[in-house]
C-alpha cells in the first residue's frame, strides 16, 4: 500500500493531501478509506500512521495513536507492537 489513491477510471491521483488540488476534489471525500473497506470485509487491519484520531467514520479505528508532539517518530518499536497487537 502506498500514500496515494488512484481512480482507475479517470486516472486521477489523490496524493494524501500533499497537493492543493487534493483539497478541491470532492470525489475523494465520498470514498471509504482502505481500512474501512478491509474492516467491512472482516480483514484484520492495522494502520501505522493516521493523521487524525477524531474521525467520523464507521467503523472507527479500534486504536489510534495520534501524531507525536515530542519530536519522536512512530518508528519506536513499542508503538509498533501496540498497533500490531490491536489487530489480533
């Protein structure tokens, strides 16, 4: 999985809010995130990075670790283990 979504019908790319045009394309805001699609398919799902924990999606994430404000990254092994354990 990568940091983009591709509309295979139109060839449009959604670049994870890295381009100004990402905010203007209402098409992207009507599509479920991949974790929702996978959860609905009864798959075990983990997201290592999620920019916002207060999302209004259903189902909501069982575990969301917000961005760190202490200058450290999520490469911390302890945090990675918490995310992996949440999907078991």
